[in-house]
C-alpha cells in the first residue's frame, strides 16, 4: 500500500519540504502592554536620596499687600510663612528577580536573544505596575491624593458634559488632561451623542484623543471599576504650574532609563543566571487644586433610539 502511495506522488510534498525551510519568527507578544499615557504626560523630577520634601506656604491669605491710593498712607507689613512639618515623599520600588537558565540562553538565542527578550517583557510588566501605582497607591497615588474639596459626584450616574464642566471648575488653572478608563470615555461619548454635541478630537503622540473644552480625555485601564462604577480624574501637571509631578532616582547602578536599573546577580549552582530589575518612582501633588476627581461614574448606561424610518 505504501509503495502505491509513493508511486502516485510526482513531486516533493509540502510537509517534507518544510523541514528544510527557515520560518520567520516574531518576538513574544505581551497583550498586557498599554501606551501608559500618564507616565508620558507627567513631568519627571530627579530627587536625592529617594526623598522629596514638599514645602507649602502656610495661610497664604494672610499675606498682606496694598494698592497705592496716591497718598502717604502707611503700607502694610507682612511675611510669608511656611509649613513647619512639610510632607516628605519617599520613592517606592517596583522590583523582581528574573531567572534564566544558561542552557536556554546558550542554545536558543537565535534569531532572538532569550535574555534580551526576557528582560524586555519583564521590564514592560514592571512599567505597567508603575502606572498602576501612580494611580492607585494608597500612600501617594492620584486617587489617594485628592483633597476632599476636590471631589465631586455625577449628576445622573453616567458621565455627562455637565459633569466634566463641573470638574473643570475644580482645576481651572491650566488643566492638563482628564484621565479615565476607556469604558468611562465610551460612556461620556454616548452622553455627548445623545445631546448632539460630539466631542472633537486631538492628535497626541500619533494617536487620536477625545477632548472636552479643549482638554484631552486620556485613557488608562488602571483606573478601578467596582460595581459598574469608576472615576474620572482631572489634573494639572508640571513643577512650574504647581501641578502633579513624577519623582525618580537618578544615577542608579545599571541604569537603563530614568529610575530603572538592571543588575546581574550571578549564576547559581543550578546554572541559572539571575537579574535584579528595579524601578524607583513616586508622585507628588504640589497644590490641592492641581487634582480633582469625578466619583461614581456609571459605565453601563445606554440610550434607546427609535429605529423607525420615513
């Protein structure tokens, strides 16, 4: 039977020929990688010894000045007082130890270097965690840093143009951008469509963003969703604007990028090489009015439209 099959074949088959072919291979694709817009849009400030002391003016309304009335009236005397116990921000470390067997890196590093790819994927995961901490960390994260006076709630549940207008009144001094979950941005788009006011778009970093009153809505999937509700953050960024700034430690051993270091730890008796990967970062809100949040944003509301036609 086998001889009959071979006799009927008149050319080399695909399965046999494929054994001599070199397939093109992609590098490993990691689906959890996001653009991390928050990290890109923040101004990052280097700090010494991993500590940033935020000095603020104490009782700013007590500073007395006078406008000249073209007379010889006595001028006020004043001074600017500072807080005696300013807050200090300490850098947090997002770290892990990457293990790679030397046999694997020696034998299977062509065409893609195994150590390089393992480091790349691990660093991407660390940077994703960094953005999550910038938003959700209970000590310095954006959500934990909002002053009580800067918290507002939605009027009807779904995020409406009126809600974002109200949020803009809280950060009216040079607002930078809204930060919202993609589902919250979609919910806001539905409310705009319902009202016949589709929000314009703007191009940043080669991507399109919805805007409201000229302020872009920047997506991040790190904002939490609980019971169908999330939050929308509005922030001002930059040290000169007295806004929100990122903090990092410069001059690290094995520095790969600001605040990120990779150090070789050696090879153990099981022929496994280890690499310590650390990312040091934090975040500071310079003034209370640099940050505000819209609470209880419902993302599951949809509108019924009539489907009748003339």
